[in-house]
C-alpha cells in the first residue's frame, strides 16, 4: 500500500498545474493626478509613448499571454519614477516581479531609441528665430535659443572611482546637463559627468567624463 501511495503522489506531481495569470489593471482609467504621482506623465503623453513603442515591444507568443505594451511601459516608468520595489510595482500592474525584471531592459532600450526623435537641437535659422521670439515674450531678453542648467540624478555607489560620484550634497549622482527652449521642450541632454563634477566645469567642458565602471 505504501508503494501505491508513493506512485500516486509521483503521478500527481507530474501532472501539469494550470497557470494562473494576474488580472492586468486598467491604469489609464485613473486620474491624471494619480498617473503623474506614480509615472510622472499625464494620460496623453503615456498613450503617445505606447503608440510609438508598440512596434518594438509588441510580441506574438503561443506559450502564454503576452504582456500588453502599456503594462510594460507603465511598470518600467513606475519603477524609475518611485524607486520602490519591483514586487510592489508588479502588484499594481498585475505582473510578477520576475516578469517586470525581464521586460525592463527591452522597454529602456526602446525608450532610448526614441531620444533622437524627441530631443533635437535647432540648427536652422527659422527655428532659432522662433525660439528667440518665445524667450523674448517670456522675459523680454533678446537672442536666446536655449536655457541651460544641470541637475543631479541619484545613483547607487559605483565600484570604480566611487568618490568622484559624491556630489556637494553628499550622495552619489550623475550630473546631467539639460538645455530646453521657451516651451520647455528638451533640446539637448548630456548625462555623462560624475556627480562630483562642478557645474561650471561641466558647462565649459573641462571636467573628465564618466568612464565605464
């Protein structure tokens, strides 16, 4: 009898268990304030991103249900925006933590590939004239084609040249230089300087750039 019971247990374990898929939440039904607080973008921008990223993130699979593009995007943006645990982000979006970990690299690569489309420095004369008019309308200051500033983006302490990434506020960061026009559209982004780099050195280009860690 003991042998029969053991064989029965082995047979039951061999049977494939039915997989249970979480219900994906309809996050676009939430308010704009809720989306901004968790993903840093309003509904219309998120939907535009989904449209642009769809060719790169939409996959056909016969094994399981494919993760929708908007869930891939929102889960990745939620992790970047809040810095909370992947498990919590996955629970909100209706996916598991391992799934979120797997899809993030593809989403990030897809977003980076769109950068040249949306971040372009104006070189044509009519573009300069339009931006100058915009700045003059705001502050009455002539001949301005861009407002430039630097900001610190917090990172984990790197294993190489760790001290050079400590900024004046005492945390590790990358000192990113950003230029925008009168409508606050990004024209140029340089995110390759250690946090210990002074902004004046970064603007004049005399500081050493970030090297691979």
